[in-house]
């Protein structure tokens, strides 16, 4: 049996681990085109902020690869032949497979503003991007950041940490409107301003200005000019679907797979950022750009490929991140609608966060500690915890396991309810009562 | 570059005193993105990140329970649990 995995990200590695667990003798071939191999993409933000050296971003050591007993082919798959069960690998020729996994990830949506191809226009997708930004930040005094979601702020904060003056362009008046509410957005923007970031509301870049091929500034749609040497953008991501599409596989926003991670073609699976995964609970197919689900999907795909039928059960998406230095946990469904600063989905994002739930909002908080809950009929559907993280773990467990909140529902929805205390008390009691089952 | 605030340092000091006795570092693997800040900051070079990937507590006898990894993790993956309450597995 030969398993071919395309992509050496977390989904590809998790699949290889699962296959090896089931099948100790089958041949695993991992084809990857990233010259740096497997590293923590979310960790790039911490490298940018100076909390980490780039050498630390690699979770796998040589012996870990050795244990998997796989063959690594450094190259790019350029074509899939589903009927023949073969793939073309750039400069390596054709390769047979019995089972194939597409774990090809996603890529940053390009900026189509005139001047976007100038030297000094950067994104944060890849280790090379991060290294380039670190290098450029040494000479750039001023930068413009365009876009939304977590990555845009990681760029803003990374540049600030490196002593660059940052102008942040927002198309509207809010930050990450599809996930945060107005007040939360306000808290974040205020903190950025306190850190010296110039925020330009309702601002669009009309042109990136250059001289001798290099960025020298940005002209806004309302005619202002800002001098800068660096323009960083994060306007969303797009799953890599080209290979699948060219091979005739079913593709929507991502590569469509069922709950066993099978694509529409026999013996071809997909997982991670590239996959749009069917969720039997909601009956929809959803995109995530999250490390945890990518790993889980990769693992489930690997088990299925090796003959151990395993449904991937999507749990409530969850992310802990730092927004303007404020630790923020996002669990389950919290936001709604569209975001004018992003096209589609952002890094560290899930489409589930925006499915308008049948829920009522309860919130509390002042200054930087803030808690917002989405209260369903019987259970909590989502939560945002900003600042103090004491409740983040209990809420994660309550939402993920669907703890019945009937006894406290009315308390949570009472005007000016101290919801943090209500949750803390209930959780303590619930845990005591369920200690024996845990 | 000094990224930590005084508050963080204070908290770190507090955690250190609290657990110096008989604690283990325990991970919550779903929160982890394998960035490596924990291993990077371990004064004796324990591969904390590797433990988290495998969902294992840091039961290394060399662990000083100094709290560096717990305090520095930007995503709250790590916490201390007392030895006697803990059975060695996290998942
Ligand atoms: C800056 C940044 C911040 C992030 N922050 C968070 C966060 O806070 N929380 C969170 O949960 N997630 C975050 N993410 C997202 C998370 O990193 C991704 O969801 C995860 O890495 C997806 O893993 P994957 O294996 O599906 O894809 P990738 O990690 O993208 O791996 C795909 C691999 O396939 C290779 N490949 C593609 N096409 C081919 C081909 N034709 N032939 C050979 N190889 C190919 C690529 O080079 C790549 O190495 C962040 C990502 C970035 C970049």
C-alpha cells in the first residue's frame, strides 16, 4: 500500500502519524514544496514580535520524522490523475498512489491595489514572509497595514514591537466586525492607539506609490498621501483548490469532503485549510483556518486512508489569540455577517463563528476584562473572553460538551447580570456533581 | 526585547512560589499551536512543546517547576496540577 500526502503542514503530518499508527509497513510518501518543511505557522506572529527565534518554530526533530518512517519528496505536485491513481511531481516525474491526501493549505488573498507588486509590499503567510518583514523593519521607519482579522493585528503589533511607526487602514469604523461586537472592537482599537498606532477609519488604499521599484508611500481613496517604506496586508485567505479543480474533484470555497474526509474522487482525501468539511450536525460544509481542526482532520483522514473508518466530528471552533496585547478566547458561535476588511475567511478564523445562532447575548465587563456569551435555549453557543482568562477554560468545556444551562439561563439574561460570577459558581457546582464521571 | 509586563512578571513569581513543591506542568493540547515559546523559555531545555503535542504532562524529573513555560505561553495551554491529584494523563 502506498500513501501519498501532498503538503507538509500540520494536517499532512497528523495524517502521517495516524497512518503509521494503523499500518506499520505501508509506504508513506510526503510531497512538500515548502523549503522549510514543517513549522508552526501561528508561531510566525511570535517570531515577528520578537518573543521567539525563527529556529524555534519547528516542532518536529529528525528523530520524529525517523519514527514515521516516511519518504520525503521535496517538490511540488503539479497534477493529479484520479483514474490512473498517479500524481506528477515537479522535477521528480510521476508517482503512483493507492490513497492520496490533499493537505495543501491555503494562501493569502493578493492585494489588487495598483502598486501591489512593488518591493516592500508584504503578507504574513510563510516563514520567508516573516523573515522578509523582520529584515525590512530594520530600515523602515513607517509602515501601512491593510486588512482585518488576527493576522492584520499580528502585523501591526509585530511592526510596533520592532520600532516601526504603523498606520492601520480600516475600511469601516470597526475592527473584525464579523467576529467582534462594536464594544470589543473599540477596546482593541483604543489599545492600539495607546501603543502609538495611527488608525485611519473609513480608509482605502487607492494606490501604493513607488520609486525605482520600491514602496515610498500610499495614496488613499480620499486623496491623502502617507509616506512609508513598507505596506503589509492581510485581507483574507483562499484554500488552495487548483490541483483538485483541475483533476475534476468537487470544489466550492474549498475542496469538498464528507465526514470521512473523502473527496468526490475515489481514494482521494483532503484535510486542513484546503478542505471544506461536511458537518453532519449543521448539515453544512464549512471552512476553518485553524491549527487544531487542521490537525484533527489530518489525523482522521489518515485513519480513514489506512482503513480505520473514522468520522471527523467538528467540535465548536476555538481560538486563543492576543489582540492588541489582550488575550482573547473565541469559542463557538459569536459573530455575524460580513467584514469589509476581509475577503472570505481570515487566518485563525472559522466560518462557524459567523453563523447567526438562535441565541440571546449576555455580556458584562468593563475596561479590558470583557465577557460575552451567546445563550441558547439549553446551552451556551459561544463566548468571547477578553483580558482575564479565568473563565476561558470552563467556558470552553461548557460549550464544547454542551453543558445544560437551564438552571442559570434566566440569571444570565437578567439585566446587568454578573454573568462571570454566575458562570463561575455554576461551573464549580457542575464540576463537583460530575466529578465521578470525569 | 522585553515583551513581558511587570504584571506578568509578578504573576510568574506568584505561580512559582505556589507550586515549587509538588506540581506538574499539564497541557491543554487543543489550545496549542506548537509555536515553541514554552521550550524556548525552559531554563533546562525540556521539550515542553513535544509533551503538549503528545498530550502528556511534563513529568521530567529535571523540571524545576519554575513556571517559565506556564507564564510565557501566550495561549494559556499550560497549567500546574498537584501531583497527588493527577494520574499522569491529560486526555
Ligand atoms: C500568520 C498566521 C497566524 C495564524 N494564527 C492562527 C491562530 O492564532 N490560531 C489558529 O488556530 N490558526 C492560526 N493560523 C492558521 C493555521 O496555521 C492553519 O490553519 C494551519 O497551519 C493549516 O494547516 P494545513 O496543514 O492545512 O496547511 P499549511 O500549514 O498551509 O500546509 C500546507 C502545505 O502544503 C504545501 N503545498 C501546497 N501545495 C502544494 C503542492 N502542489 N505540492 C506540494 N506541496 C504543496 C505548502 O507549501 C504547505 O507547506 C495562522 C496562520 C498564519 C499564517
